[in-house]
C-alpha cells in the first residue's frame, strides 16, 4: 500500500481481474456462509416474492415507552415563547418586515440596518426574536447603535444565543423521519448536507431497512423547526414532521422494537387453511432470531471479513479488504476509483482526480492513508466514521452467533439446557442468570439468550462455551483476549434472544390482477390521501399481508423465512432486480445532487 508506488496510467479503466478472494459459498448460499441454516418448523412452506417493490415493506419504530411512531403532521411549528412574530409589540415598519422576508427567500448579501439608539432593551430583544422567527438563518447583531441583519446559515454563525431557545428544560428538538428506499445513515447525511450541518449532530435509536417505507424518531440539539421548513420539498423520498421539544437526546438502542406491515406477492400455496396453520404455528412457536443478511452487507468481500481482520489486529488486510475492487458496486465513479487504487496505489493522483464533494468510506480511508501513510494504519482506519468501523466488528460477532445457534439446534433442538443463560424480562431485563436443575422447569424458551462474544459477558456453563472458543480459534482469535488498548477495536459483548415470538400479529389473504399493485398504505400515503386499492376482478395473483411487532435488533426477513420455510436469497427473483434497475436517471441525478455520497455498508 505504498502511496509513492506509481505505475503507468495506461489501461487504467481495464477492470482488475483478481484482487481479494471472495468469501466461500456466498454466491451459492449466502445464508449458509453466515450461519443461517436451520428452521423451527418442519412444514413444506410456500414460495412468494418479498420486497418485490420497496413499498411492500413498511416499518414504524416502537419507542422506548411502547408507542408506535407515525408521521401525521408535516407542519413546522413556531416554538418561540415570546410570540415575537406578532406585529403588535415589534417596533418595525411593514417595509422593513417585507425586506426581512425577501432576504429570507433570496439569501442575498443585503444588509438591513435598523437604528437602535432610541429603542429600549425590551424593544431590541423583541426585534431579535422576531427576526429569528422569520428565518433562523437571519443573523441580527447590535453594532454601533444599530441592529444589523444579514442572511447567514446557522451552521456558520459564531454565536447562538441560548436565551432565545423557547424552553430551557427541553434543549432538544425531536422529529419524525419518514424515508422511502433509503437507509438511515444516507438520509441523515442528505439532511445534514442540505442544512449545512454535521451529521454527528443528529441522534437516532436505530438504523431502519433501506428497501422499504420507514418511520423513526430523530433528535438534534437546539435547532428549531424553521431550519427544516423547505426540506420536504428539496429531498426526494424523505419527509420530516411531528416536531416537538424534548429533554434528552435519543441513543442507539433506545427503542422497544419495530412494527412491520409486509406484502408477500404471488404466493404459490393454494390452501388458505394451510396458510392459517403456518401463521398460527409461527405465532405460537416463534422463529430463530438469526441476524439477517442485511447485517453482512452486499459486497463480494463481506463485512464480517473486514471485522475478522480488525479483531486479528491485521490492519493492512482490513484496509486491503475495504479497498478491494468489487464489480457489484453500483456507483461507477467508485468502481473506477477502486480499480485505479488496486492498479497504482497512487493516492495523490486518485484523490486529486476525485470530485471534491464525493464521499464514501473508501474515499475517507484513502484520505486517512494519505495523512498517516504506512506508519500509522490504525490512524488511517480512524478516518472511517466510528459507527461504520463498529459495524464491521458487529458483523463478525453476528456471524459467530448465527453459527453457534445453528449448531445448538442441530445438537439439542430447542431444548433448555442446564448451564444456559436466560433473562427474566424479555422487554427490558439485561440481568443474565444461569439455568439450573431447580429453575429449569420455570423458564420459557424465549427467555434463553446466547452471547455475542466479547470480554465482558458470561458464557453458558455447558459445552456451548467450548464451541465459541473453537470457532474463534479457527480465525486466529483468542476468546480471552478481546479487549484491545484501542477501545474502538475491543468488543465487550452482548446477549441476544435465541427464539423470538412476534407480537400483535394480524394477517389477511388478498387477490389482485396487476403484479405491480400496491396494497399497503404508508403514513405519507395517508397524509396525501393516496388510496392503494387492489383490483381483483380475475384473481390472477394471491398475496399475503402480514402485520406484526418485533423487539429491537430482530430481523423481519428472518421472521418471514420461518413462515415461508425458504431462504431469503432464494425468494429474491429477477422481478426485484428489474425494479431496482428501473430507477430513472432523474432520480439518480437528484440523489447525487443532494449530498456527498456515502457508501452503503450494512443495514
């Protein structure tokens, strides 16, 4: 990876023929490669099409207090406690007010000056409040006896008076984020780019599926709704609303779970009675709480492989894996960049030729390598956002967990074993206990948890503990040495339910004639009065609509896998690929114009 190792630029666009070895069996059976091999049920199942359209997959976050998050209001309320937008007590002429409104719309470099020598302090304060009520990006300052007002984006303003915040006991703004066919991190980056704000200022409880229509809550510190007033018109497939002030920011994991409504198209089973039997069995017995394929990314060189290298402290291999050429990458500019890197390792030429606003994990890493060179590979890796680096590690943990669960099911079925770990309350209890001969009969299977490997967790007091050691040893990782002096590459570990039962299940069988019909109605559809009715004169197709709730970190695709008794990868047909490729050039161009692009690693 010598940045000074320059080779000829001739034939630079020729694809790299061979780079890093792809993960074995990932093409033929991606589930098996990450440990997803077993089912709880033994029925025949049936075929169907899941996520044929992203509108077939609706997700609404369930907050920590158990309420389901919905988008019901797109307005931008005025939380100004002084109600300074009233003209009664503000000593401004209508001409000045019109000029302020014009400045807010045009963003000109105009300077509006208001004489202030004859004004009281209360009058000056009311003007400041009024100006900000028109537009938070209007900056007003008292300079040489006059209030001078200019348009300056709030992110560039050096002073932000906390006295103007409406409620000092609630310093955060909370809003509902609705998105279509976009992942959470990409959407937050889009919003940050348009508002000229750092994405680290936004907090959210979880990352929602990309391929779907989803709703979740987001918080940000001391930014008023006015800041977002034009966002819904400027961003494609993204809406914000339901603004409110709150006391505390959201934290990752601060949710109970998610509510799903899913349309399975073109199901092959003839007997509606059998569908009822399968769903009833699913409700009663639950499903294996595998980490789904989304956890492991879509690259040829899987996310968990990068995580393995990081845990081995093989920084060079981890960097090579992240920068490996992959023809499955959708962005042509990024494929070309990685092709050039793997041919030349000439960082300066590559970065000089990259359009400045282009952003991706790979570009961030190349910039880190340019800064730190070979002398500090850990420093170079630190140029990748911390949450992304953690995703690599967590993907490896998840693969180990999946493989342990599958081996347990093969060896013991869903029997509760002496020495197993369990929790008392599946909704919020993190205290873990051991199953003993005395308490074994009082414990339900959904209380059993298995650890994600780490340095700060308990392992089962049975032979399952040795399974963890053996799997990690195969990858050259010592189970007792998972704490590293660089905190970002240490894994404390965690616990995860073995079996999960879906909650509040509702389902119905529907018939329709057009394969592209959309029967589900999202929150935004309801706001816009869009009625998605199925036409069923000929009953050409049969579909299944399922609504259910899952705890946080459980995958709806794994829940569906149990009912259908089919692997997700086998259900992804050419129909989905056709829809993905049918995105218009206009849509692609709009998204590229919105933000500095970021690569989608994992959902």
